[in-house]
């Protein structure tokens, strides 16, 4: 039953939180999709409205172009309507038509006809107003007019135009058809001229006509809103000076009576600012994606922080467990041998001395452990306060090594010191003693039984270099920085039976940093690990002097 209770208690409490964060991300995705869909719908509506405007503008342009072409063609075709076909089927003279045109035209036309013609639709015989027309041109006009009059011309039309490129030159043929009393086509009258008149009419329709309601455009010129192209088949008749490649394009036809010319009108996207309130909606996809990614990033950070919090809780639990184990062993030893002495169960003075030695050794271990915990607690609260004074560093190291000897002998090890010269340095002696004790304890804990731990002191210029070498397995290169992190232990150590709180080396680095020094791990020359401490401000003792007393280590309660 206890086992299942523990399983229930160990169930990860972060699962509901992660699920809520995932639901929040899903909700953010749904909201982003909904906003993007609404934006797309709004844009589609605006684009449809702009297409309607483009279609309307193309229709308006075709209507104005048709009117202007009719207006330009009418003075030229007007003489034809003054002559009815005689009953005997004879043709009026095209020369007479040309003369009539000159008489009826009050001023010179900028695009006068090249020649008038008359075609008998029964025999396909054609007469011209002048003999200077090339026979190939005359044949093309005759064949084209006969085919169009029979296939395309409608009785209700006054006239029709044929616009094409023929014999290497753009040509416009305007004609009308006369019918007999039985509604049969008898004659086709008309004229031929260049496409200049068509281009002029199409240009006027683009420049002068209001193709969109002025209430919307504010009377802006057409070239700032749209571009126009007019073509008869593959032949371009007119293109506005300004052309917009991208935009909303609509097509219309000028109509069969004026040459079946196709109008292509492109409305530039910038015109949306004038035609639609608020303009063409811009895509919100980048913003929505950015917000969604930011939300996902924040949720990822929250998950990472949650995992770190769980890891920190686990590490703290391990720390409490490790400290409890570290405290329990010396306390049990002290209690056992104290009871032995109190009950006078010792058989001789040697046993009594041995019991007192164990009590003293375990008390030192407790003091050392409590000092570590207190020091780490102060560092966590940024409450570490040093009391530096000038001390003989060589003497402090010897005293600390001597203090640690009983603990080393208990594991069959010994501590050796290699000190070249006496040194004076400004440090907090209790803090520095704690540093050295932590390094010695670390070396003793993870080194083999019977090893020799060596403490060395040298001076480089004004830098005091303290090294502690053990004969253990050493520290892998990739882990030489992480071992100074609080609660972190090497994988091989965390899986072993060796206990530890995981704060000893963190305390070492903190105290050395407060003294302005550095700490690092190297490979020891004889195998194992070498912990090196560098402290600034050292100076060799050149003459005998008074050695300041070193304060004994005390545990703060």
C-alpha cells in the first residue's frame, strides 16, 4: 500500500499545466486562423469590388470609344446616305461621293479618306474614286467588304468598320450597305483610311472621359488610376502612355460595328484607397504568424521553466536527503561513542582515547558540513560578508591540512603539503580555510583508499597559486565547469554510494570569486584531478616578522 501511495505522490504535477499550455496554444492557433480567414474574406470582398470597378471602367471606356469613333466616322460616311441605289442597279460614282464629302465638310479633316469605293454585292464589281489605288489594296478592300457585308453587317446599323493590318500597313475600312425593297443587300459604299483616326478617338476616350464616378475618384486623372490597351486581334491599336502590369484587369469590346476591337483595362491596386473605404485590406498573415510564434515561444519558455522548477525541486530534495545522510553518520558515531564513555564501557585508556578521537573527528566533520550549508545559504541570499586581514598563507594551509589529518587517517589516506616560500596575503582566513577544507573533503571522498592528497602553494609575481591534487579518476573535460554548479554532480558520482550535498565546490568558487580569484580543474601530474586556486595580492615574506594569529573555524548557528 505504501508503494502505491508513493507512486501517486510522485505523479508529475506538471502534466495538467502542460496540457493547459497546449490548449492555450491550440486556442491561439484557432484565433489566428479565424482572424486570418476573416481578413481573407474581407480582402476577397474588396477585390471583388475592385473587379467590379474595373469591369465598369472597361465598359465605360468601350462605350466612349464607340461614340467617338462614330463621331469621327460620320462626317466621312455622310455623303453615302444622300444617294439611294437606283432601280436599275447602277452604282453612284465614288468620285461623286468624294466630291460630295469635300462640299459637305466645313473644314479640313485631319484624317481624310484615301479613296471612296462602291461594290456591287451581286457581281462583286467595285469602282473607286481614284485610279491611283494599288490593285492589291483594291482587291483586299473588295474581298474584305464583300465578306463582312454578307456575314456581319446588320440592317439596323448605319455603318460598320473593319480595322486590320493588311499588306504591311494598318488600315481602316468604313462601309454601309444599301438594300432593295425586298431587303436584299445590293451595294456597299465606303472609304479607306489609316488607323490614325482610330488611335486619336481611343486616346480621347482615355484622356477626356470619366471612366469611374468622380464622387469616388475625386476627379483624379485616368492615368493615375488605370491603364488601357485596345487591340484588333493580334494588332495593337492603342496603349495608354502609363501601363500597370499588376492590378485588377477587365475586358470589353468596342463592338462589331467599329472593328471588333477588344479593350483591356487594368485598375492599379493603389486605386483601392480612393474606391474602397479603408483601401484594400493588407494581409495580416505575417502579424498573425508572428503573434502565434511568439505565443508558442512563450509557452515553450514556460514549459522549460516548469521543467527547470521540477528539476530544482528534485535537486533540492536530493540535497536535503544528502545533507541528512551526511549529518546522520557523524551524529550516530558521536552518540554511540558518547554513550560508551558515559556508561564506562571502555576497557582501557587506549579505547577511551580512540572514542574521544572519533568524537572529535566526527564533530569536525559536522562543523565543516554546517559551515558549507550556512555559506551556501548566505551566497544564495547575497549576504556573504568577508572579514579580510593579512595572514601568512603558508601557515594557514599547514594548519588546515593538520586539522584535516584525522579525517584522512580514518580512510587510510594522508595529506601532504608542498610549500616553497612563506607568503602574506589579504584574505578572510575562515573563508579560505573553508575553501581548502572543501577541496580536501572532495579529494578524500572521491579518491581511492590509501591515496595521498597533496596541497601545494606557489607564488607567480603577486598571484598565490594553491593546488590540491588527488589520485582519483579525475574530472572529464566536458564537465569541468559544471561541477562548480550548485547541486550538480558527475553522473558516475550520483549513481555511486558516495554521499554528498552537491554544494561544496559551488561554495569554493563563490568564496574565491569574492576574493577576486579564479578556480579551475586540471589533470593532476600523477593522475587524478588538480583543483587550482589563484588569489591576487600575495607577497613573499622577506624578513621574519610577527605572524598574525589565525582564527579558529567556528560554526555559525
